[in-house]
């Protein structure tokens, strides 16, 4: 049971707040000798596995670190290109850690505005009159819950499919937003939320919801 | 489980889309549809396919762990969209009432029991375009009408 992350999207589709609460780690580290028996490929400024799924390393996983040193996109910590480094037999044996690529802040912005559009299309394609946009989206690994306020701000929570009590959590987040962002004289509307009290109270609310939701009814 | 609270209402099936892997709408039928999208049908299919395509990519990026089946369903305040995709890229999309629970087996049957049996195995049905088979249409209609959550609500 877990709440994975929270997004707040303004009425124009811009991401104004994002929090990663809990990220399950699915990583695999392995030592390789030359030649590498995986096919790596550059995609979206990251080095991804394109072929050769094995030992917990899946197609689509990214190179996260080499010999214990973190990799930044397609460059190693020393600024060398990952593919070039792994192409050189002199660098072997080498230990590489693979895992699901983490979202960059740019991607989060993009995904938030993408959801904003999907929300609108969801209501346009409705077979029934007076439908809202997407309120809950279900996949086998997570559920996305969305609450749109009357003023058009969307609160989006990603949680484990079995996590309950998300509807009340979404209302609680709205309350926290009203209390600690809107009432903050230094906060300007529609702009990114940088308020310490908002952060603190949101984290608290997530903790409470995670504990309560375990026994609560499904949402 | 959450789905039982709503089942006191009349449950129903609104409509069904069948897409192939290139986004061609192979079949469309509707039962209780109150509202049309307000655009030509061809445009609606494209919009629906485009939305599903984007949801798929959205969901695969958002997922905290590796996915198996991927996107299953979404719901708004008035309807629920169920999605099923085969490994070959055929997509079955059904819009129902909110009270309907997981119906993967139903969508799978529409694919394997009806589409594969009556269209793929029929040499007179060319693939990759709208299904013309009257047998497929009537069998599909009969199957949907026989579903436990299909109510004969006037509409």
C-alpha cells in the first residue's frame, strides 16, 4: 500500500506542484565483461536497454550508474559518453546498475499538461450527458485519481491500486492548498507553489492517508 | 470491494469500439448512448484512438514499476471506459455505466470468441478495414445484450 506521487495542475495545464512520496525500487546491478551482451540505445537523452532482457534487467530500463558512480542522462559523472565508455574494452569488467528511468522535471511538466488534455477529451467523448473529465484511471500497477475544483485546478494522486481513502485525501489536499498556498500573501495564483507549510502539511496528510487507507473502503 | 455500492442502479453498456493496430476503426456499435460527440463519426474514432494512444504512453511513463497489462480502465463522473489490448495491437474499448467492475474476460471474449472466429478466420473478410460481416455484427450484438450488466433500459 502506498501513495506514489502528487501533482497539482493549474487551469491552463501547467504543473504547479509535484511531490514524489514513495518510489518502489526496481533496480538490478550486474558485472559485465567485454563484449556487453545487452543492446543499449540512446533514447530521449538516456541510455536504455533495447534488447537482451535478463536477470531483472528489462527492455526500457536505463543505465543508472556505472561502477557505483551515478550516470546523468547519457554522460557519466566524468562527462564521458556512456555508450562510448561501454564500447571501450579497456574499461571492463564493469558493474552497471539498471532500473526504470526516473522522470525528469521536464517530463513531469509534459505529463501534467498531457493529462490536462486527456481529461478534456475524456469528457468530450462521453456517451452520457454532463460528464466530467477523467476522475480515476486504472492500470495494473497503479491508480491515478484526479479531483478538479470549481476553479479548474486539478489535484492528481498516483497510488497503489489497493490503496483506499483517496477521495477524502484529494479533498484534504484541496483544503491544504487553500489554507497554506492561497492564504499565503507571497503566493501568486497559477504559479508554482513554494510554501513550506504547504509541503509539511501535505506530507503529513499523505502519511495519515497511507495508514488509514489500508483498512478503509476501496475508493 | 467498491463496485457493489453502485450496482443498485441500472447498469448498462453505452458503446463499443474495435481498433486494429494501425488505428483503423474495425467496428463500432452503440446501445444506450445519450450524447454524441458532436463531430463526424470518422473524426470521433480518430479522437478516441488518439486519446487511447496518448493514455498508453502517459501511463507507461507514469508507472512507478514495470507494467504487464498496462492501462485497464478509466472513469469520469458519468461513464467508465474499459480497455483491452491484444499482443497484436487489436484494441477493444467498451464504455459502460460506473457500476460495472473489471470486464477483461468480456473484452477478451469479444476478441477471441467473436473477432478471431468470425472475422480473422473468414477468408471473405479483408483485414485492416471496417468489418462488413453481418454475422459478426449480429453475434456481437447478441453477446452484448446477453451480458449480466446490460440492462434493457429504454434509450
